[in-house]
């Protein structure tokens, strides 16, 4: 079954004060089956960030449909869209943690927003901190953590709402190679243990080679090639 389906998705930005629009995505079709790790690789400005933000409707596509776990998100708005977004976790290059909250409270935040009770929140957050090897950091603040630890907190937070899909927006680009390796291992672990489908965008070949099953190449807002990772990197 397809977990993520983008059909004919286009996105045109209309910057204020300019008459011409910027076509960031052009008729993108993308299908990611359940349980896969799919990478989208491309140069800066190719449309990667726009593409991944269209999957959870942080950006609304100008045309086309986005379907996640059988639900068409492009038809939703308001509460229905917020509900659907609980099935989609996201992590970012710069982690986006709240500096005033402890590790525990950062991971608990989406659950508080969902209206869960304190006990239910603890039951979910504690095992997530263990999975991400953060149990001894629960009372620390983000400023006391390394980059790799911060990203692990962000991953735990993204998993708190028990999503079916994890979106990774250049998740290792701010990390050194050793820490990158550790985060990629954690993502692989999550993919295998939880059966979570992962869509990631990156400009780094190494990331794709290390954990992706399939890869798409994006250029000028278009997906110009798609292959199994093994075939993609075969020398000519
Ligand atoms: P990438 O993530 O691959 O670097 P982006 O999706 O950020 O690519 O950008 C794709 C194109 O859309 C670029 O030409 C970029 O300048 C443009 N773009 C991105 N966001 C906006 C925006 N909010 N307003 C106008 N143009 C934008
Ligand atoms: P906003 O800053 O748009 O108000 P929220 O208050 O909904 O965002 O969420 C705060 C943080 O919690 C965000 O940075 C977001 O990354 C994270 N978050 C919220 N809901 C989820 C979710 N379902 N999965 C992963 N992370 C989430």
C-alpha cells in the first residue's frame, strides 16, 4: 500500500511586489510505499524543501493532491487537517526545539497540544526517551545538549503523536559526519522497529546511500529520475 502519494503537485510562489510567480514544483508525482525510506536529493533551490513541506501541507500545493495513509490532505482544512497532521512527524536541520522547555517537556509538547492527560503523556514520553537514549537527559535544557542529542530530542518529539510517516528536512546537514552516522542509524532503527515510512530530503549523497531504499532526483522543481538506491549509484 502507498503511504505517501503526491499526484501532479505543483507549487508557485507569488513573492510580494513581483509580477512573475516562482514555479518551485512542477507536476510532481511521488509514491512511497509503507515501510520505505525514500530520499529526494537535489541541489540548493531545486525544490526539496517545498516538496517535503507540501506533504504535511505546511505549504499548500497550487494544484494536485497529497494523500497520506489513504487520506487526501489537500481536501482538508482547520481541525480535520490538524488531526491528520498527528500522523505525520517532522524533523528539521536546526532541530526547532523550544529553549525554555526541558527535553521531557519538548517531547511532551505535541501531546499536550493534543489534549492528553499527564499520565498518558508520561506513558508515551518515557519509552521514547529510552528509545532515543535520552533517559538521563530528561531534565536538561536544549542549550546543555550536543547537536546530535538535540536532533534525538526532535526525533522523540516527532514520534510522540505516533505518526505513520516521518518527514526529515535536511536532518543531518548541521551535524558532523560521526554524529550524522549515529542519527542515520537511529532513523534506520525507527524504520525497522516501528515500521515507520520515512521521506527525507538532502543534498548529501552519503545520506541517501546509507539509509534510503529508493531515491528521486529533483531539479528545477521536477522529479527527473527515480530508482532503487543500488541502481541509482551503479557506475556507468
Ligand atoms: P531547496 O529546498 O531544494 O533548496 P526550495 O524548495 O527551498 O528548494 O526552493 C525552490 C524554489 O522556490 C527556489 O527558487 C526558491 O527561491 C523558491 N522559494 C522557496 N520558498 C519561497 C517563498 N516563500 N517565496 C518565494 N520563493 C520561494
Ligand atoms: P507551531 O509552532 O506551528 O504552533 P505546534 O505548537 O503545533 O507548532 O508544535 C510545536 C512543535 O511541536 C513544532 O515545532 C512541531 O515540530 C512539533 N510538533 C507538533 N506536532 C507534531 C507532530 N504531530 N509530530 C511531530 N512534531 C510535532
